[in-house]
């Protein structure tokens, strides 16, 4: 079962750039999901952690870019 409610020690990861969040996790088992709009687009800006949870003993990070540009 997956949860999106951050544990107190992982709450500090919210909104961090992805690379910085990985540094904070010190090589722990990490699973990543990239959240995107429902249309063809390209991510613009920093890739950031927007949700933290646990799944099968791993830290689950949902990531999103700061902005998206629609592709035509």
C-alpha cells in the first residue's frame, strides 16, 4: 500500500530539487514517479519533490517540474 502523507523525518524533502533530495536520503532505496500534465509537454525549470511516501520499504518520491510548456 502506498501513502502520500510524509513522515516527519521526510517532510524536509518536500519541494527540494530532486538531486538534493537524493543527497538527503544518503543512498537509501528510492522509487520515483514523474508527474506530468495530461497533454504532450516538456518540463521547464527545476525538477522538485512534490510528494513523499513509503512503498515496500523504499522511499517513494513524486516529482514535478516547476512549469511545463505544451508541445503542439
